[in-house]
C-alpha cells in the first residue's frame, strides 16, 4: 500500500510539473484533482460501515478522479505533441 501511495504521488507531481512546464493550467489542475482524489479514496474504502450511500459516494469520487486523470493526460499529450520537434522530412499528418 505504501508503494502504491508513493507511486501515485510521484506520478501526480510529475504530471503537474509537466503540465505547468507546457503552460497548460487546466491540465495541471486536473492532475492535482486526480492526486487529491486518490488520497480521498483510501480513507473512504477503509471505513468499516460500508452503506449503500457510502459506496455511491466512493464510486462517484472514483469516476470523477479517473475523469480528471483522463482530461489531464489528453490535454498534456496534445500540448506536448504540438511542442515536440519532428524529424526533418516527416510530416505531422498522414495522408492515404
């Protein structure tokens, strides 16, 4: 569990730093929301009284957290692909 927490923290911080370096504040915010959501999910899942309402809260938090990761990754991939240098003679678009 400790290794998982450490890996999520490193990944989240790295995503935030990459997004900030790319100048993409919404991606950095989404990555921060994902990291925060990962920390919230642990204590929610560890509660002994798992009512149906609590499970709905957990699943909603999980869905929003994963959506934030998706948004951050897509925005960051788009930002980085625009700024990445392409080898001479190769086009960015593929024509059939």
